[in-house]
C-alpha cells in the first residue's frame, strides 16, 4: 500500500517541467520498488500500470542510462499479475519495454536469453509471446510488431548454436510468422536455411504457423494462405525452405478439403 501511495504521489506531482525538483534516486526507488512487481493484491487498481509507465517514460527521457535497469526489472517480473505488469492483455509497461528493446536489442537479448529456459516457466512463456509480437498472456497474440525482428541475427544464431538440439526447435516455436508482403519472416527462413535438415525444427515451425485465429470460412482462409505460399515457392531458391513450403502447402490443402466438407454439411 505504501509503494502504491508513493507511485500515486509521483504521478500527481511529477511533470516534465517539475521532474528536476524530485531527486532522481527517489523516483527510481519508487518505480523499481519490489512491492510494485509482486503478485497483485486485491486492492490493486487497473490504472496504476498507466501511472507507472507515464512517470517511467519521463524519467528515462532524462536518464537514458537507466533503460537497461528498467528492462531487467520488467523482464524479471513478467508472467504474473502485478501493479506494473498484467499477465493478460496489453500493458503500458510492455510498450515501454518494447521501445527499449528496439533501441538496445543486443543488450536486451543478453538480459532475457538466460530466462528463456529451461525450465520453460510462466516467465519464459511470457517473454517468448512478447518476442513473437504479442502481449503477456497465454496463447493470445495481438498485432504488435515482433520484438524478435529487432534482435541481431548473429545474437540469435550464437544462442541457438550453444545447444542446437534444444534451442533450434524452441526458437522455431516462437519465431515471428510473417515478414513484408506476407512472406516468411526473416527469422523463420533463417531457421530453415540453417537448421531445416532437422525434422524437429520443421515440425516445431509448422506447429507455430498452424496456430492461428481467423474470421470467416475456414476453407477460404486456408485457400488464401496457400495461394500466397505457392507464389512464394516460385521465387524461393533455398532447397530446405522449398521443402518446408511444400509440406506446409500440403497440410493446407488437406485442411481446405476437410473444412469444405464440414462447411457443406453445415449448409445442408
């Protein structure tokens, strides 16, 4: 309660023209208070995460050297409800973390990669969903830009190569699904080029791409996707990528036939 009260006072008092009136160590101590990142209490209020993010944005504009300190605190605390970060749905703190990751991708990757697991706990899962372009929630993804696209590929491949047996298929499970023009994401394609000879990597990436939501008839959705993949296949030179695309197209063709049969039964 004291930490939330201190956050309220900061939010009401601190504005860009008054930020210098408050000692920066005091602002940092309140914003990074452990109590604000503990499991959410029943008396927590939804808008406190907005208050926190607004003050943090102002503070970090004047103290950019503290960005990684804030990123570490946020990443260490994801996967559970707290005053600052919500487990389900979008978060103002999440947007701030994304901004920091876009500005300092290698540094943020160095912080989070040890937390990806094993074990793949709630924190690891929340981080992978965020990296793929979603919110910290179980299975739900929105239209946020994939943070993983900002991580230098040499950092990703160096991490995978430390334990290819486990990490190649793991990265495939949360690789961003699409790039410019609806093509495969650069990371997904890179995985296939480097590790596409592994059946577990191909299957993990397939499961990732088949996990999705859509509106309208299922057969139309799959048919549209298959047509795009067939166009992509025509211009793809890499054998491992072509092999995977053919497998994906075959799976979609089967799904289209199944969906059309079910849709015809419903119409009847």
